[in-house]
C-alpha cells in the first residue's frame, strides 16, 4: 500500500474513546518519516509535535485543515 500523507504535512491524530467511537486528538502533528507497512499492510508514519514523537498507523490520521 502506498502512503497517503507526505513528509512535512500537518496531520491530526484520531483517538478511540469510550464505546469504540473515534475523536480527534488535540493538537497538530507533522509527518517526519514514512515507515514500512505494519503486519496488516497498513502504512505507518513517524509524527511529531511540540511534546514529542510517536509512530502511528495511517488510519489513525487525518489531514489538518
């Protein structure tokens, strides 16, 4: 699968809340690295904010407006 987002783009992370509903996590992140697909074939990314970096799956991200 190819990556939907590019290095340098601003994204927001979707978090799972009670009862499996999804919500946008506060704050904007910048894509800093495209990583290999995970075991299920989902593209993954390294994103950063002012508070640090983390690895996330593509389906947990939306483009920041």
